[in-house]
């Protein structure tokens, strides 16, 4: 039952069309304290139109709403400029738990997308470079968004836009030919290629001619030189094998690995289209698209030497993706520092008269910092994601050995808990915030962490086992006073998903599962759930509902929920 929607409909009927149901729904708030009711409508926006103080409007409307009391509402009270609505607890608990127990993991599903396609550009590590903590954010935010969009009825296409082209490959080929060996690269591909890349930059400081050699090798690669192409393909294949180990560990898959090189033959037709539409202008020998009407600097399409740029490639990629997938939205989960770039891309596509340009959405995020600074592969200041994941898994294994050594499937559960800790540490933060990398904070198993939520679910599952609970057994009959804080959280799940998709913000889900876990653990500490009385079965139905929602919430973050820990 969507009680917020129901409340907005009751209010709309009383205010005579001054606000639509959707406008009212957006204004409804959750009171800070339970004694203030379950929903609050602020009357301040009505004051100017109705020419009355908000408190007077609240008093008048709350008295008029009393005749609308039904099975869902107990009463309405004016409090200052707010109308607080109090739900009928006994009826709500019955309706809510029956809905969750019937729908199971489909509880919270929203049919917003009608199976339309959404492409998501995410992860996108650079070939021949290690998968660093710097790439974690795009990977886990993008993966979670794909799951949230699917929950809301969209068909998602996850595109791993690999960094597999550019002058760095000329530098890497130069470094390999000077100092590399096939044996070392085969033995430890990423580590060896990274060492060669760092060595190139260190050597280039005293031997500037190396930079030119790097440019020369990249030009050979662009021109199809056999040796250059073979080395490039080898570096790419070896890197992908290493990346796949990490993706497998995190349980992630992609629909496309079409990287930068994939669009090499698709850029010139896009440049030609810009030329035909009269959008290209000469600027000191370079080709640009003027974006004055958008109050943006010109978008550089071709350098004076004829070289293409990221913008050229991204324009070609956007065209290809629309032709291939007919998306309604195309998300780019890329760092905040690229905001100007994506504003330019969207504006150029709009000038090209593509109606789907509105669907281009940059989903920016803050940086992963180390000692307050951005991590740099070039300078070797990098923390490898695989190392962090393995450290987290080892800590989870140690905790299991210390606290529950007889646990079955210890290795599998350690992987779920270890990877979950790393993913949750990122997603609990609003994506625009910078995150200071701290292995210690990430791996904590108490407080606002993934393992805390996983443990709460495992506790719920343990109660169900001890209580010999059978799904679908018995009526839901609860006074619901002691359970109300938990029920309030359960009821908020669909609205939380809606907020998460509207804001492209997985932290809404992460904060939600923390709040639900805290409410449930407080309830667990205060109530003898397994006490053999008339409400025992109903309490276990509540516990089962909590577990269903926690597992689904964690799934939407890309985290698994073990039944035991």
C-alpha cells in the first residue's frame, strides 16, 4: 500500500486543485519523531494562494480530513504549519507484511521503465594499468544503478568503455622494447606493464627523446603497423584476464567491452555529419563546434594536426549506442572532473538535432583520495583494488575463525563479507563526496558498514530457524506498538528506490538498509521475539519481512547476503 500516495490524494481532494497529487506527494515529509505521526504535510506553499497563515491552514485542513478517516488512517493533527497523519497500525501491519511476504524480492518493484533501454557507461579501467581503487567508484556506482534501474522496470545495457587507445600505448611499446621481456609480462601482466609504464616516465625526465619515440610508436599503431598491433592486442588480452578476476570476485558482468579503439572507424562519419550541418568552425587550424548559446567554451573536435579527441570519440559512441540500443537514457558514470566535457557532448548532440540528446546524463562522483591527494598511476601512487579486496576477505576469514569456526561454507561467506565491506564503504557515501581511502575504516565490521547489515540479516535468519518459521503460515495479528519503528522503515522501501533512481544515487539504498538494520536490532534488544505467545508467529513474519527487504536492498548495491555469519 502506497500510503504517501493515499495521503496526497486525500489532501488534494480538500484543497480544490491548488496542488496536484504529485506536487503534494513531493512535499510530504517523514516526521523526525514517531510521536509526531507517520507523515507530515507542510502548508507553507499554500499560504500565499489561500492568504492565510500556514498554522491556520493546517488546523482547518486537519479537521476537514477527519471525515476521510478510513482503514488506513487513525487521525490527523495540526502541528504548527504541518498536518501530521497517523496510520492505523493494526491494519497497516497486516497490509504491509502480507504485501512483502507475497511479493518477496519483488517488493518495491516500480514499473517506471516499461522495458525501455538505459545504457550505462561504467568502470572503464585503462588497459595495461592496474585496476586501482580510483576505478572502484565508477564500477560500484554504475553496477548499483543498473540494478536499481532494472528494479524500476528498465532494460539496462552495461558498457565497460575500456581505455584501450591513446599515446600511452606508444609509450608502453617503447618501454617494452627497451626493458621488457615476454616471460615477465606473462608471469605478472599488470604489475610488469605498470612497472614499465612508470619506468618510461622516470627515464623520460632525463631522456626527453623517449617522449618522441612513444609518439612515433603510437602513430605506427594508428597506421596499422603489424608489430605495434600485435603488442597492443597482447597487452589488452592480458589486462582483461586480470580485470575479469576482479569482476568475478565482485560478481559483476558487462554487456559490452567496446572501448575507445572500437570507435576508431566511427569518428570520421561523425565529423563529416558536423561538417554537413555547418557546425564545424576553424580555430587556429583546429576544428571546433561553437557553444556560445549554452554559455560553454567551444568543443574541440579535431586538433590542428588532424588528430581526434575524447569529444570526437564520445560523440561517435553516443550515436552508435542510440542506433544499437535505442536508449531512453544514456548514463555516464564518470568522475566529477569531466562535468564540462559531458555538458559539451550533450550540447553538440543537441545542435546536431538528435532528439535523444536529452537522454544523455552525466552521473558524476567525487574522487578516491590517498593522503588528501588524487591517486596517480603515472607516479606509482596507487592502491590496487585486488589487494584491498583480498585483505578484506582475509579479515572476514579471521573474524569467522574467531567467532564461528564451525560455520559451513566459510570461504564463500568470507568472500561475500569481504567484498561487501569494500562496496558498501563506497556506496554509503553520497556519490559527489570525495572519499579518503582508509583500509582500516573500510574493513570495520561494526558501525555503518556492509558487514553490519549482512550480520543483521544473518541474525534475522537465525531467529527464523530457531523459531521453526514456515513462510505463509498463520495470520498477521500484531498490536504493532513495539514493532512500529521497524514497520515504518519497511514501508519506506519503495519510496527509497524511487528517490535513488530520481537522483541516480545508490547511497539512498545504503543509508536505508543501515536505518532498517538499526531499527531491527533495537527491536531485537527490546522484545523476546521467540517467546511462545499468541503473537510469536506474527513477530516471525515481521522478521522474515525484514530479511527479505535487507537482502533485496543489499542486492541493489551489488552485495550478497549470507544466511549465516
